[in-house]
C-alpha cells in the first residue's frame, strides 16, 4: 500500500491508523504486514464502507481534518467500492534483526545456499546472487546505478534483486547504495572456508 509522503511521519508515530481506498478488489488482508515508507504496518481489519458513512473521527485517524476532506481526496472512480483498512505501526524491521544475526549454524548456511540457488534458478537473467553479493561486498555505498552498470544490468531489476537479498538478511540499504550485513559477511565467510 502506498501512502503520500505527508502521512509517513504520522504512520511511524502511530497517529494514522486507518486509510480508505477505492479498489476494484480487496488488496489488503487482515493479519498481514506490509512495508510502507512510514514503516512496517500490520493490517488489523479490512471492509467495504459507504463513503457517506465515513465520520470525522475516522478521517482524523486517516490523517485528515474532516470526513469531507478525506472523501474529496479519494482516488478512483465513484463506481469502485471504498475499502476501510485499519492498521497499526509495527516497531522494528524483522529484516534488520535478521541482518544483525552474524552467528550462522551449518543449517543456516545450507538454508541460505538453498534459497540463493532457487533465486538463481528461477531468474530470467540466469545466476545473479553470487555476483551481486560480491559487488556489494567490494563496493559498499556505491550507487545502485553504478553497481548495475558494472554487472551489465538495468538498474530497476538490479535493485529488485538486491531487495531479495535484503529479505534474506544478507544486505543493508544505505542512503546511497548498499553494504553486506553482518549476516551477509558471515555467510560469505562460511562459503569461503
């Protein structure tokens, strides 16, 4: 779920806890977590509402001054159902906790081997995980554009692949570029033994 930048701080501090969206079909599921620019949120309830039933209390919980302002800001055509999505901010990023875990068992290394081999196998561009980990290790803090060029890849698919490595706890995003996480360093050290 995308949120405008003006809502990010209020999502992060827990002030904004509901949003309304016009969707053709439900795109959020209660109990699931989603990463947003305001942090990780967990959806607690999803339901269809009549826009006329949205009150000022819900509008304020969505970051608006009043229900009229919220209704005026709803995107999409009026024939689409309006979904009310209730959520709460989740402290911490599980990927950050995973990335910090530098002590790997043999089973951890074997599981990472399995998952990286699978990513290589299903890729349209062929094996990429080892090359990507290597370039991130050698060139921490270098822009994704420069790293993609070095690997002969387009920037957008390269960034998506690095995100897959981040989801495994192997890389960390920096303001510019990436670096290996403690887990990533430990994994490569185990592979080189």
